[in-house]
C-alpha cells in the first residue's frame, strides 16, 4: 500500500563531465573539449521507495550511459545535442515525465574570458 498522498520525485545527474567533439569550428570537432551535463528528470519513484528494487525506478547509471552515447556523436550545435539527448531519454525510459537539461561547453573558443557557454532545455513528455 502506498503511504504517500502525492510524491513529486526527481532523479538528477550533477556535473557529469564528458570529453566530446561538438562545435561549429573545424578545430573544435578535431581537438574537442570538456562538457558538463546537469540533468534533472521527474520520475515517479513511489514504488521503488517501497520495494527497494531498481526495476521500479529509472537507473541513473543507465541514463548516464545514454547521455554518454549521444555525446559521442559530433555535432555543430549544443542545441542539437540537447534535443537528441532528451528525445532518446524519453524513448528509452517511459517513466520519465519531464527533463531539465543543461549542457555546458568548457572554455569555448571566443574572444572573451568565459568558463563555459551553455544551452538549457526543459521538456515534458507530450
């Protein structure tokens, strides 16, 4: 029996660092750089909170593997990479209700001192 009236629950990956080859400039796609991914997913975890069974939730290790696979595909735009990651997560994990994704490129090649440039995407299953 569920002892919760309502439970909003989230699974997050914080500051996942992946070396990848995304960018408009040829040198970005040849040399690569570090990217940082922050991901927050609304997932119903009521059953897992009662059963202690990973089958009743979304495994963050499996989510991480999907993100890494999508990051391995070189692309021009971070917006495109974000869209691919979100679509793949929704297809792979039906329990995910919505996703907040922030993808940051460390030390982007620009005429300014900046730690990172980011794209943030918020998506709901539709």
